[in-house]
C-alpha cells in the first residue's frame, strides 16, 4: 500500500500477508485534545455574570469576559474601569492585571487574533456583529451566524439546532 491507496488486485492476490497488513491491526492515533483555557466550562450564564467584553487592540475583535459568579454593579463598573485602561491583545490573560481577589473567578479565553467571534456572544443576545471581523450591522442568513458584506465569501458558521 502506498500513500494510503490500495494495491491492484493482481499485486495483492500474489502477495504474502500477515496480521500487520490488516487495517484494524494498526493502532489509531489519538486525537489531540483541545486545551481548555478557562478553569470552568463556559456557558451563557458565565457571560451574563460579568456582562463585559474587551476589544483586541490589534485585530479589533471583541472577546467575552467570563465570570463564575455574578458581579454586582460596583464590581462590574470597577472592572470595566480597569479594562478601559488596559490595552488587550488576543491571547493575553486577565491574570496579568493583578486584579483584586474579588475578581479571581473572572477570566477570558485565550484567543488568536482573527479567531471568529465566540458563539456564546450570540447566545448572550448581544448586538449582532460579523462573526469574522466584528463589523456591526452584519447580514444574517437563517441558521448561520452573521457575516458582513466583506466576509460574505468566507465559509458560513452554522448554528446548532436546538
């Protein structure tokens, strides 16, 4: 077998084979696990607990702030003030800010610049923006996340059926 293709019948018929030639004998390669970047499983409620976002200074994409517990209005205002003074770029952690202990359960996912907007953004019912470039007033097709005119040629990201 070359490059995963089968031998011709005449070649395979005359070949001496062993158990090693059986496809099911080969050990499957384990799939790499996605590394979770939050210490908890993120849900819409974790988004609404903070009700905050931060914008990457390099790619202008909005990133969600997750909180395990609901922040009161003073905590939210104080955190927003800190975030306003902070120049965020994708991949950075809020731990770098040395926040007060009250914010120890507030996190942000590690993203790369130009990663699509998180699906939880739309589940949290924020204003629809383009999933690829965060442009407001994006075009929305049924069962797809919004895309703007500039990103219309990019592959659609389909909504899950609920």
